[in-house]
């Protein structure tokens, strides 16, 4: 996920020999099932977690700089209605404190809004009981592709990375962890990786990996489940991002635009005994989100049949006192076991880079303690752009795409995914114009992206491509099922698949889609 990718990037940029393994696809767990926000932590002001808000604001500024194509500023309207647990005065105080903790370096300063001001911005909001509100600024991100870009940056700096490689055991020598036994989940091939230090950045799976060293180790995590649903944006009629308090239980929720056609609503925050390997969305969770959104946008009248897609993720939260999931700490901890296994647990997507830097710093100290050899200092991870983020002005890349005959909507879509690396996708079409064909019209994706995903983005399955590289899964009501065969054919040409493998991969994707449906509601991814 994003934390492990950050650790690999930081270590590689320090010149350390680095290997990163992931048992699924990169980002296929929590890191592609978030709220897709890089935010300063406005809601953490309620719990008094001011250091986390300070750190999150700093890291948000950094990510806006190093990945401008994947992390974009976004204005949020926060309306208040009669009966909400937050008063206008408390909201105003929180907004000023939020800007203060950002050292007045937010994208823009907040503004308090009257009832009329809120409705001018969001006329479809429920007017009855509306008291006013505020507009403030945070950032939205493509979480799956931010994870991928971080992995690819690690590769650029010398790391070896491999997805679909599972850790099955830890190697010991003189009571120290010196490596890991791994297996290729696609081929069954086994191997032993040896290293001076092993870092466990497995998110919700972190305690499982710790148990490979010490089965009696007390757990660090008490994960909570967060569900989001995707609906047609026009049904809600909102113009921008909305932060609101659910009238059902007072929880802070979001309605977020994803593109011109889609919005997503989230999130739940519940304890769960579900395994992170088999996490699914249930109807009760979907209904909660729909009822909350309908209460604030009564004209939407959203029902189960309006849900285009959904996803569930596990927040790897630290064990703490009390049962209030929303109040549980979003801080992280770095533990070093008796055998030297370094575990990064907790934290949040926004602060992944800082967490990774701290973890690698601890790893370097462990290496020095073991052999006395000096190691490099901190890496410039806050200054080095991620792949695709080398330029903020993408006008020349847009003009080139139009000149090559691509439709404007496809060009804009490519720029939002690849930034400056859109040129590499254009070049594929220049060599074979057939690759400029729409993959799943009217969706703007083109066939060249499938080839690019295999050649440069480490995609090995149809799911990798349609879910995390292109987002077709979430953005089409058919979830890309009709084009799964074509994607498998294009991948097969690159990976040497025969007809049997192509058909098997198509069927695997179809089975995944079927497995994540609940009464017509998509879930689990």
C-alpha cells in the first residue's frame, strides 16, 4: 500500500538496496479504498489531535507540489442545519483554528457563509432548517494511482518491486530477522529474500506479519471499516464537495465529485470482525449512506438501484481506550521487535511520506547498530516529483493529444491520470493508431492505456487495469465486464498469454464482479 511504497521510495532515494513485495496488486487494499482525500484533518480538531492536524497540513502542501496531477485542491461547503451537534459559533472557531494550524498556508482561507450564501453555492441542499455554514479548502487525490506513482518512483531510484508476492515466513539468524520466505501467488514459485532489515508496512495485515515472528505478540491494531458508494452526480445536483453531519448519528460525512458524471458518498466508521482478505459491503451500510445523503439533498431520492459501485476499506487504527471509532487515534507507531522487525502501524494516507521517512530512519539506525557502517541521511522525498508530476502546466500535453486526433474528453482523462507521462500513452498510439480506439465507450479510456499499464505500470491482471489503473470498474454501470475480454487480449499480447490464459483471466474478472454484488449493489472493491 501507500506506506510500504513510501518506505521503498525513501530507502531507495537514500541509496539503500531495497526490495518491496506486495501479496496482491499495489494499493489493492486500504490504499485504493479510501475517501480519496489528502486533507489537513479538520475533523481531528474535535478530538484535540492538533499535532496530527499540523503534520497533515504540511504533508498536504508537499503532495500538492510533488504530484499535482494526482492531488488537486478542492473547495468544500460545510452546511449546518437545526439539530446538528456543531453550532455556527463552534464551526467558525474550528475554521479559524484550521487555517491557523496550517499557518495560513491552506489552498485558500475559509469563508463563513450565511444561509443565503450556502444556497447560492449549493442550491439543491435542504433549505428547511439550514442555519449557514462555511467554505474551506482541502485536496482530493487518486489514491490508487498515488500509490502506484510512489512505487514507480521507488523503482526509478533503484528499488526492486514485485506485486502478487506473498510473505509466508520470516528468516532468522542468531535471533535476528534477516529475510522473508515468499511465494509468487500467480505461479506458485517460492523464494527467500535476505535483508539487513525487514520493514512491515502491511496496513490492516500488519499484526498477521508480526505473528509470523511471535505468535503471542499483542495486536497493535483495531481496524475500522469504511464504506463509500458511487452515484450519478446529476441525481444529487451538487456543484462541489460537501462536508456534512449525518442526521442519523452526527458523523462527519462527505459528498465528493469525482468527475462530471460521478460522485461518491462516504463514509461509515464501524468496528468489524471481517478479514481484510474478504471485506465486503453490506446493504445496511449502503442504506445508511443513502439515507444520510437524501436527508441533506431531498430532491435526489436515491435508492439502492442508483448505486453504481461501492468499496469498503479497513482503516489500520491503533488500539486505544473506549469504543468510539470516530475518536480513535489516527496517529501511527513504529515498533521494533526483539528480532529487529520494524512495523509501521496506524497513520493515514495524507501523512504516508512522513511516516515512511521516520520508518526508514529507524531502519538505518538498526543497520548501523548491527555493523557499524555509516548510512546515508534523510532523502529529499518532499522535493522530488512523482512520475507525471514534473510540470504543473499541462497545456502543451493537452495540445499534443488534440493534434494527434484524440477526443478532448479522452485527453483530459489521460492528463488526470498520467500528467506529463501522458506523452508515453500518446507515443503508443503514434506507433499503432488502433490503440487510440475507445476501450469502453462512452468512457474516455483508450486501448493504449492497457498496453501502457502492462509495460510501465506493473499490471498483471485484468482487475489491475480496470479497477486501479483506469477506474473503469467504478465509472461504468457494467463495471467494464463487456470489455474484459478485449483487455485480456491486449494484455496477452504483451505478456505472452495463450487463448486459454486470456479466457481464464477474463473469467476471473467476471467472477470478481459477481462476488462483489449485493442485490444489485457493488461492494468489496
